[in-house]
């Protein structure tokens, strides 16, 4: 990290801690350079970086000020109201919409996959070469459950960052988080059972529920994650057999559950003997650098099945994830044999080599800084380019934004109009089994930021403000 970036991080930390309030002037360039023992040009570079990221605004003849809340759109609201279990039928819509995004040259703001330019491709290539030298037969043998021990050891060590003490022997390596969720659902439910989910929920979760003939029960969320009050009421009313939640930077809302609520969630479900399937795929992407604890960290009875992956932070193409199944270890092991029998050996060994090198944490620092900057840029551009009553999430981690348009806007119409403009988004109905959120959409900003992205967001704002995406009547 360059010195000006370090200075920017220090001032950003002060803003987060409340040392400088919105609208308040920050120290002058001369004063801050004296305080930090840095040159004036370095401080100017730091201030300009924070201005580009949306943290500061420059006022002529006055200096730099902390951006006021009006500089960003209002916070997106979440769902409310009662719901009943329902069948899920989203797979056709998901496949149809995402097939249309495969064309060359599309500006991809829809898929929640980090761009290769943000990932350590060279380091991964070197790690793969080392793995091949150590195990020349890696591509010629199966890696039967529970998976390569060297990788399970590294995953267990990473678990400490999430507040978890994992035994490598209890970790089941999978073909990504999607398989982990499938295995966890199959171990804890039967066809026709009711599964409580966050609302809005990741459409991959909905597809898993659909494929197993389960029913989904939507539970409203707020900025702190799934509502425990609404969940408790749902558990009293409906025969819920499992709960599936993303406590750390949920997809798509970006919500982060406080530790106190995580403890309460564990207690609520343990008292009722209802398993929790936790998807913690975004946990490593906390903007504050301190990784939040997993819900699993507060589980003392094995009631939480913990799912993770490197797909959002390191190597989506490797399709390597893991599942810590709690008291369902035997069932999950058997199901893994039936499901895919084995996870590819070479990617496991390559990831183990890379993690053992110690470079992952340094990579995370860069990735977190990039996606946080991109999120702030996107929020600022939305405030400038979209109708004034547009709302947007304020995630503290991850790289997703949940955008709530005016009530008369149709996200499906926006999706089609955007595709015609060479831009992809993820429309809100994908994230509900009942196709709610028709005036919402998800943006992913895990990509190199340039003028094309600025222009794409401005064009999206123009579409939202036009008659092309407004519902009739």
C-alpha cells in the first residue's frame, strides 16, 4: 500500500469512528501533513482518493468536508408482512435471464462473480505448478470424502478468523457452496418440508429448494439480517424443518447480523431443535478488515451446518467449497458420495499451496479496499443519475448493492432495456419464490472500475427515469 493510501485509510477510520461527522471539515492539507509527517502532495493525493471514493467532497476556497448523507441515496428498505410456505419455481427464469448475459462485450453488473483482474491469477498459477510438482498424479486420482487433508487443515486455520475452532476431520470439501447447501438441505429435510429463508434470498438457494421439492417460507430482513421476531412467529405457526441464512453480508441485501443477534438466533433454533444452514461465503470481505464472527462460532450443540467457499474471494473457477456439518457428519459424508463422489483433486491441492504461502490475507486487503471503493462510487453515481426517490443498500462488506427504484418501476423491464444497452443486472423477482421485489435489482461491483462502468450506471439511471421501465397504470 502506498503512503497516500495509508493516510486515506487512517482518515477513513476516523470518519467511521465518528471523529469527523458528516458535513464537518477535515484537517487542512497543511495541518494533516504536519500531523502525519507526510508531504503536502501526498496528503492531497489521499484527499483526492477519498473524494473519488465518496468519503470527502471538496468545496472551493473552503477545503475538504465529510460527505453528508444527502450525497448518497437513502438506505434501501427491506420486506415486511406475513408470508406462508410456498413452492419454488425460479430455475427457468434464472436460466433464461443469465443465458442472455453471455454475449461478448456486455458490461456485467449482474453476476456476483469477481472479475479475474481482481484475483491473484499469477499466484494461483504458481501454486498450481507447485502442487503438480509435489503430486504429479493429482489429475489422475479421485479425492474421496472428506477431501484433501492439506486443504482441510488450511480451512480449519482460516476458521479461527470467523471465531470457529474446526477440527480438520469434520470439514467436508465440496464442489462449491452450492453443493454444500444442497448437501445440508438433503441431510436435514425431506421433500415437502418447509425451509425458512431470508427475504430477499439468493436465487441459488431458491433453486436448491426447488430441486428438492421443498417449500420456502420467506422471513423479512432489515439492515441487521433476518428478523428474529418474525422468525420466531413463523416457527410457532409453521412446521419449519430448517432455516437457511447468510449472516455476514447477505446476498443480495448486504446486511450484517450483529453478534448479539447471532447468539439469539442460535439459541432460538437450538431450543426448538431446528437446524441452521449458514452460508458464510462473503464473510472474508468485511470492509473494516476485522472479519465478523460466523453464527457457527456460537454453536455449542452442532446445530449449525456451516457452508463456505473461495469463489467470491479467490478462485471461482476452481469450484471448491466446504461444509462443516455439525451433528449431521455421517449423513453428509454419505450424501457426498452419492452426489458427486469427489471434488477435483488438483484445485484442492493448489488452493492449499496458495493458502499455506500466507498471501491470501494480503490479497484480501487489496480486494476489500477495491470493492469498498467501487461500492461508494456506485452509490454516489446512483445518487446523481437515478430518480431522487431511489434507495440503495449500505453494505459493510461484500461487493453487492440492492437498489430499490420508485414503486412504479419494473425491474424485469429494466433488465431487458439494460441488456439492449449492453449492460446486465439481476432483477429483483429472481430473489423471491413469489417474484416479489419487482421494483428492485442487484448490482455487483467486483470489477475494474473505468469510464465504461461510470457510463453504464448513468445509462441505467436514465432508463429508470424514462417511461421504458414504468409499470402501466
